[in-house]
């Protein structure tokens, strides 16, 4: 009884978790700036004050953490569906951007003062619920993956990555999702050599856990199920 009641309340109050341009465009009117960035150009730098929130309209950006030894780690990707740069820091009331965000492709974004967006959120129950859903969902996934990821071997790390990539990129009606990251980038994210990534991809291809067409890698719903099935056994 209580389980059903909770599920009904989830439905009542909504489960939307994407805070993107579509959520604030009706509030903007003509009072906003459109900014454009070239590929490889940074949008924000780690340590910057979150003066503005950038809502991506087109293109792809990536979050990069750099370390004292000079190494870099690409650990998330942003586009028009989930691109709200500076929102996390604004909601957390932190004065420093947590990661450098740089452009993988040319990017067009709408720039809005963070104070304006923060005031909208605090004064609008719908936006406040959306923000809570977004942060709770992110925390849930991070809590579940921390520790587990580092116990996985090479091929299972790749399985985990592909499942996560598919779930984030798939859209209604998609039969296949193309994995657009190059092997070197995947290796950086997973702590694997390019050679290990290649061997793992071959194994997954032979097991029919991924689809290879014209040297491009794809994952569909059937492949996603096979990848997840092997991970459950770990």
C-alpha cells in the first residue's frame, strides 16, 4: 500500500531531471545574450566564479578535471539536452566552478546571470522540484557507481561506460545510439590504454553486445540489455 502511494506521489509531482534551455526560455524575452564558442575553446575554467549559467543550444561540450601531474580526465558530456553550465555551483552556493568545460564541437549557448536563474528557482515551485530531482538523481547514480567502477576489469568498465552512454543519449524512436567518443577519449575516461579499449570492443562485438557498422560503434536496446546482463553477474 505504502509503495503504491509513493509511486503515485512520484507521478503527481513529476520526475523530470533535465534542466536545459527549454525550461527557462519563456522567462527570457529579449533580455539575454547568445554566445558562440569554437571547438576546443573553454566556456568556463575550473576555479572561476559562477557569474553566469550557460544553456547550450547546439553543439557538444565536455567537462575536464586536471591534476597536479599534468594529466586530464574527461568525465562528462553536455549538449542541448543537459547543458546547463554553472547551475550545480549556483545551487550549491559554491564560489568556484568545479571543472573546466571546453567545447568538443562549435557551441552556441544562451548566457544568463546566475543570480537571475537562482531567483527564478527559489521563487518557482516547479523549477525547485526539477532542481531537486536533478541533484538527487545525480547523487544516486554517483553513490551507486563510486567504488564499483574501480573494481571492474577492462571489458566490464567498458560495458558500464556503454550502458551509461546509451541511457544518457538515447531518444524516443532511436533504434541505435552511435558511440561518438574516439578510443583514446574512452581510454582516458576509463583509465585504460587504447589497446585495451580496442581488445575490449572486439570482445563485445564478438559477443553481439555492440554493433559495428563502417568502423563506427552503436548500441541499441538489445545490446544494452546484453551489456547490463553481463554486468549483473560481476
